[in-house]
C-alpha cells in the first residue's frame, strides 16, 4: 500500500483516490453488484507498481499496457515518455527521490518492456530509417483506455 499526505496533511491512499475519481471509476469498474464494486487501478499506477516489482508476470502485464496504449491512443512509447507518465501521475511513489541505481534499474525495466512489446522486425528493419522497434498497425478494442 502506498500512503501519501493530502494538502490538509491527512494520510490517504493515492491509488484508491485515483481509481475512484469520477472520470476513472465508471470506466474502470470491472464488477458491480449490490454492496460490492471492483475497480481496477488506473493504468499509470498499474504500470508503476509492476515496474517496481517486475517479477513473474509483471513484464507481460507491462507489455500489454504498452501495446494497449499504442492500439487505443497511438502512443509511441519511449523510456523518457514512460518515465514522465508514471512520475507525473504516480508522484506519491517518490520517483524523483530515487537514487541513480534505482532510476537506472527502473529505466532498464522500461526499455525491456518496450522492446518486448515491439520487437525488431527482421524484414522491416532495413525498410525504415529508424530501424528497431516498430509498433504494429493500430487495432481497435472494446475496452476504453484511460491514461489520466
């Protein structure tokens, strides 16, 4: 659990707060019945928490989020862009206070996730001046993607 302080100095859970904001709660509710609602964490928090741990299925989950961001929003992920995204939206995790080795490890995990999401194409590498990671063609999805 990540705890932070509100401007009034009270302790609160920023992940719960982000998930239950009106623009996030409804589209991220994955189950609702009388007395129970299951709300998924916002995408930036899911990515941030998985990058910190990066074990078991976390790399696969990061890849799925990266691909979904491209498919639904056309986001061309870079390490700098991914780092900015989670730093801005998940500031209570204190990324700005990470020591250089921690930041380097986080960036390495981001680069790994991006490389896994869009592996270089042997056929397409010579066709592009920016050989390397080529995102697949844009696809559609029934699930809306909320990056706020």
